[in-house]
C-alpha cells in the first residue's frame, strides 16, 4: 500500500506519514515503572476479559452483538496513556477496552454483557454501550460514525468552559465514509476545537477491506481536505502509540488544533462473534499475530530489567483470578427488575 | 400585558435565559450575523458575542451532534434548525443520541438541549420544506416535544425547555412568527406537559395545537354564529401530552374533533383519537373526527396547498357532522 513519506526528522518512531510537519514539544513525559506496569496490566486484563467473553458468547451467556478488540489493545492503552485522566474519550461499539481501561471493572462489564442489573449500564446498554462518565468515558456508540460529532461536542464544551482538555474520539476505518464524520472534521478545524479523531484502522470495515471501501486508502489524508493535521502511525507497540498521541493531544490542548490520528492495527478475531471471516486468509491472521501488542509490551518491560519475570507472572496470575471471579460474580448477579424498563428515560 | 410578535417572544426567551445562565449558547445556520433566517435571534450576536451566538455551516448532523456532546458535558445548547424539515438530516443524532444515550448509559448522562425552529406548510415552499414533524419525534421515548401557538407560550415554553434537563424539541411555525399576541409582563414559565383551554364550551371538544389553533379560533367565529359552543384545547405540549385535561373535557362535552397539521396516518390526532376512544368510550355520543394534513406530499401550487392543511371550511364541516 503506497503512502507518502512526509515524516520529519523529529517524528517519533512508529509514525509513517503526516499531512503537516509535527510540532516539536520534546519527548513525552517519562512513564514511571508503576504506571507502565499498570498499562500492561490493563492490556492483559482486556485480553483475558475478551477471551472469557468469547467463551461466554459461544455458550449463550451473551446475547446480541459482541465485537472483540483482540489485537488492538495498544491503541486504547497507548492513546489513553498519553492523556490526562480527566480528558474525555468516546468511541464506537468496539468499546470493551476503552471501558475497562477507564475504570469499568471486569465484574460490571461482564454483568452488562450478561444483561444483569449490576452491569455498568444496569443492563440497558450491553456490549456496545459501555459508559463510565465518572472517568470521562462517554460510550460506547452503536451507529458507525454517529459518535464523531459527540466527541467534537465534548471538546467544544471543554474549550467553552476553559478546561484545557482534549477529547480523543475513536472510530473504526469503516466510519470514515460517513457524512457525520466529515461534518465533524470541518467544524473541528473551522472552530478550532481540541479534538483528536483516532481512526483504528484494522483494515476491514466489517468484511469489506479498506481497499474496497475507501478512496484513498490512506485515511489520514482526509484531514488535508480540511486543512487539518493528519498522521498515520503503527499501532501494535504501546510506546509508539503513546508518543504520537501525546504530541497530537498536547497540540490540541495547547493550540486548540484538531487532528486525525490513523493507527494501523489489526483485529485477531472476526468483526463480531457471528463473523465467519471468509474475506481474509488464516495466513494473514497468523502473520499479524506475530506482532501481538500485549506480548510486545511484556517483552519490552522484561528487557528493560526494571521488572522481573516473577513479578509479571504474579501480576498475570492475579488478573486471571480477577477475571474468573468477575465472571462468576456477574453470573450470580440478578437480572434487572421489569420496572427498570421505565427508568432512566428522562432526567 | 404587552402584545408582541411570536418571533420576538422567541428571541426574548433566549436572551433572558442566556442572561441567566452562562452555559446557554445558540448555534445554527444564519443565527448570528444574519440575525436568524426568520429573525428570531435579532440582536443576540451584539448582546452576547460570537462565543455564544455561533453561525454554523450547513451541517445539521454535525452541529446537532456537537450540541448533544456539549450538553452531555454540561452546557445547555440551543440548536436552531432553519426549518424542522432540515432536522431529518440530523435524524440519527436526535433519535439515537439525544433521545437514548441517557437510557443506554443506565442514567449516567443528562442531555439538556433544545432543538428549535420553524415548521409547517402553507407558504408554497414545496414538499421538502413543509413538514410538521411533531408526531414523528413524539414517538421516541427520551424526547419532549412542544409546539407553541401564541407569543406567550413561544416565550414561556422555550424558557422551560432551556431549563429542562432533557432534550426538548420546540417546534415553531413560519406562519406565526409575525403574529402578535399578549405576553405576560415579567418573568414567567409555561410548564411543559400542560394543555391550555382557549375557550370553554359544552357542545363538543376541539383538540388542536400549533398553527391550527389560529385556524380553529377563526372557524370558531362561524361556529358561534351557528350557536355551537366548542371547548377548544391547545395541547401546547405533544410529549408529554396532558391527557387529564383532554379526557375531562370530552367527558363533559361527549364529542371530539381533533385538528392538527401532521399527516393523518399515525399523526397527533390519530394518537389523541385512540386514547380518547379507550379512556372515554362510555362518554362519547358521536364518532371522533379528525381534520389533519392530507395523505400527500405538500404540493407547490397555492390552489392545491390551501386544501392540504386544516382550513376553516374543513373544520366547520367536521364540527357540524359531530354535533349533528
């Protein structure tokens, strides 16, 4: 796939191309050993959560849709790690990672997917509608591209209130062809709104490969049509994602300049649980599985010598137990009462 | 009480609420420098500045969604549609996001937003610009829908809508913007969900709303000459609808004619007729009749258009049939 190399010497590794030169704010602040380990823990927890969800779906515990994030974990973790804890984020329906990494416990997350009263949205949202407003995670949205103007609005409000926040608004590559997204891009640049549109390019819009749904396939270039910064970067490496996210986040925060950040990722599982994956080969999937974002960060942490193998195994063991306990807790939780049908409609 | 034009009542409501609450802002096409396509925001840019009175590009989905996001974060936006016919371009934002995000989040989010603008036919602006969509939006739980007919309610309902913590659609009408009527002095609010009895009567009940209120009042002059005393109810609020007031009136008069500008199929009058038929079955002495727009897109020619929205002749005819 052809890409225009406009990378400046200052661009961090992982950046493939950009429509404008990147600003030079120096390196992103160092992550402490503990913080780094915590991001690894959240990536590992997300992976294990979804492996359990996969089983639960197959045994009929989860109804409706279930879109797994397996393979894309470095996107949510790397971008979130570049943000302040109270910067707003919003995404589409592939939202398990965004929810878990913004404070929804695996228990309430499982419970939501199992339709229980203890779910993070009381069983009214399901897999596609995870919300944790307390931690500035604003959903969890079902209509492709429909959340783009909402993310714009969160950022607009933060600027209006002079809060110095940036909103990261996520979408899949399939969303770039929706009108609402383009209207949001124009407004973002026109009104100088501190929002970064993160395109999680996993190469498929459901079963339609990006070459078959987008002209051009370099999705970051769509920013150029709005005089906006557009960047394409690799996204299987947590540190690389964090570095470029910090630059674009700070640019939005300091200069009210929006951007598109196209992150090149891959989902190891199907679009949803009902996807037979006839549109891609096992060879392709196996090739991408060689660069597993969870393992890449694990190896890097171990190679750094600051954490030993015993410590990381202990952490993983605790996560696996937490997932098992959370699943059991969710299963033991009650279903919502019928009267709940009529609550939370009006404030 | 002073008499003012409906459009000035709309402007006064926005100005008073913006004065009161710095979180309130207005955006939409032509709302700032142009003073509003229908001059409903005249002078507001000068008074409140470009941070709060913001001209939007022609991007209904974009600016509606932006306003919904801003409301989620704590602002209180007023999004103006130049006409509610254009709101269909933002349909997904209104019905999936504004109406349902609170529910889907298990009550974590409030969306205090007002969508307002002109609606309705009768101006030879063709089928795409002439929709009366209050019945459509009223079908979505999570939305409130009000349709002011008079200046007092144009102001009082809009002020209530701006203070409401839910999405409220305030559906105005082009034919009414220039019409003057009395507005109370000083601060007041018109409650959402409360109908207004425009005239008490005993021979039948006429339930109406919006521009049709004026048409019904005109028809009433002929009814009075015929000795027919109609009880005329202006619903003002379509969702929630003031069923107790409607039921009490029908139980008193035993007859009902519904008049409104939505389409006949699944329109507001259809809903009123169904509910009254159920709740007042034993009290009815005649079939319920409806005078609505017709089952056709709005034609351009005035020779045709005048017959497509409720007019005096059709109202009088229906009343005569019901009281016969």
